[in-house]
């Protein structure tokens, strides 16, 4: 993010566990969710389809906590890391 001069408003430490309720809240305030798991990228149109269990499940890791990193930019949420997605969505 530094390479692209992106300054976060808030940083939440990894020690603070964010679970299903937090994921639901974040998704409900957004219109689009993009979840990256390695090279697999899944896009959820929350404005059209609403917040589904599949969308929330995708945001959570195997322990039931929110996957990292999680970035909110306006009405977009990015969960997980995929450099191509970041460059496309945040540039």
C-alpha cells in the first residue's frame, strides 16, 4: 500500500479477533466484496444479491475469524491478498 501512497484510516491488530458478526456488519455496509484465496478470486455483488451466507463464509478463515488482510474502500471490501486485484481495484 505504501508503494501506491494508500494511507489506511484504521488498522486493526491481528490479535483482535473479528468473527461472523463483524464480517456481516462490514458486508452489509458494502456493495461489492472480492475475496482472494491464493489465485482463486470470488466476486460478490452485494448490491444486487444482498449479503449471503456464502459471502460471509468466504470472508472467514478455518478458525471462524475474518481472513486478513481486509480492506474497505468506499463501498468495496477486499478480503485476502491478490496483487492483481489490489492493483486493479485500488489504483
